[in-house]
C-alpha cells in the first residue's frame, strides 16, 4: 500500500468512481494534461467509440483541471487530476496519488499519452503489486530534438532507457516511430495506430459553411476562405502562414484568411505583431480556441497546415473528411495522409505554400470540388472505427493469452526486471 496525502481542491479525487464492470478490460488512460489539443480529442473520441461492455476506462491527468476536463466529465468518464506542478516534490506526490488510484481501480492496462505520462506509468507499474500492462502513447515527431524544452529533452532521453519496460509503444505516425527508433526506443515493442476521424461528425455541410462564412465572418459568396487550425506555437508555423497569406493577398483580393486555435486571438500581442509586419490586417480573421470544429472546417475552401514539425495532424484528416482540399508541409505523416488529394510543399517555405494555395484556388470549381470529394473518400481509410478496432485488438492481446495484436511492427518481448531505475525524476514543463 502506498500512502499519499489527500487530494487538494482542484486536483481531482475519487469522486464519482464507477464500479468495475464484470468481464470488461479495465484501462487507465494517463495523460499529461487536458488542455485542448489533438491528443486530448483523440483520447475522448477513442473512449466514446470503445464497446463499454468490453472495455472500461478512466482518465488520469497529471496536471490540474484544464479546458477539456469538463468535456470528459460530461461524457460520463471517470476522471482524476493529480495536480502536478513544476517541482520534484509535487511530482513525487503525484506519483503517490497515481499509485493510490491504480490500487483502487486495479486496471488491466495503463495507457500513457505523451512523454511525461508514459514515464509515470512505468514508474507506477514498478511500484504497484498488481503489475498492470503498460502501453506508451507517443504522438510527436522529432524533426529537431534541440527545439524541445530542456526538461522535455531529458524526459525523451529517459524514455529511450525505459522503453524496454513498456509492453507496447503505440505511435500515431510512421515518422514518429522512425524518429524515436533512431533515439534508441525499443523497436520490438513498437506499433503504429494512426489517428482516426469520425466521418459522420466531420462531413461536408452547406449549413455549416453558410453559418461560418455569413453569420460569423460576414464574407461575400464570391470570396475564398483559407484556414489554419492550430494552437499558437512556433512549431505550428503561424509566422509562415501569415507570410504566405500576405503573398496570396497581394495576388488575389478575393481571398480571406482565418486562424483558429488556442492563442489565435487579438489578445496575443506576438500574433498581432506578425500580422502588422505582413500588412494583412484587412484580410485576416481570428476565432481563437473553439469547440465544435465540425461546424468550422466545412466552411473553408482550403486548409493550410504550415507546421515545422508534426506527427499525425488531426486537423488535416478532419478537413479531408469535410471535403476540404489541404496544403501541407512535408513533415510527419502529412504527405502520407493527403496522398494525391492535396498539395505537399517543403517545410519553412512560405513562397511554396503561397504558390500551392493559389494553385488550388485557381482550379475550376468542378475540379476543386472533385479534389475535395477525393479527399473525403481517402479520409475514410483513417476512420475512427479502424483506429478503435486496432486499439481493441491490442488491449485484448495484452490481457487475453493467445490473442494476436494488430500487425504493425510487433516483436518479441524480453522479461523486464522490477527494480526501480537509477534516475532522477523530471518535473513537468
């Protein structure tokens, strides 16, 4: 038994604990935080898609309450917040709380989502008497490790040392698997399960298109709309998007641009400076952080993903499902996703992005519509149903002897000692 102090207000406790369902595989999803993001939305969609008679899930967030916590709660998902802060003592207390939750829930599987959560899952498994299976979830491609935060680099390198202790390492992109393999992550345990899109939720919608363009933005019917959907962060390339937008705006007066995501609003002084520097104040709209993206994306004529680094960008597959052509940079699995249903350009090249955007916008209406139709058909190969089935097969293979896991780079597993590794514990940054 591991002692932990009572949870503090806002940290999240054992309230609303759901009784174990007989015969169901119990999974504890441990995630770094519940801010709005692709990993968080993917986790919510996955849990909701799984058969509740076969799989029971809880969610444990390392950080305090955040913007998506309420969505998980409203979906009826048991959720705990460890409230870990940026100091070693808080981390140790959080690990103790995690162990206490796991002792009560007694999961068959602990599924980590992102680096810090993966490491804590492994440390908790070492300490827990029941030894649940541990699955790591890595949703990041490492185009340049030096660009990561110092402590994140440390956790990534620690992950390479601990990776042989994981029962499986699930990557959401082939590029991510290759990058981590090169850093020393265990190849025998790797498995690629791409993100999935709900093609019934994300679909072409004339109603959504009119709502966004007329009611929200006030556009004319003869104006085009190019969108970027991402949080404001250098790796997402907002500066590249705005420079490309300024080039397009000088060529085409009928094109407007919209930026959607956390930090994409007028309160962001860095963003305002970029817009003024590019001289496109009259051509740009901000929508900030939004829920209900299925009402936003169908209103675009083109989606632009100008990222410097990606793994598997959810927004690209969601746009394709909505019949929206995409212009993406050649990072992560973006080129693999769009195939011949969009345009791929080198990363960090606003001139190339601008040329690609103009090329799509210059297409005759029927050709542009056909490109969107092909994109939607291609998106169905990345369906949420397929992702759900792959995770279900993985979980069953770990818990039920004799079952095979999905075939995606599996290999033999060695016996893993239970000793605690001689490492210092990182804290969240």
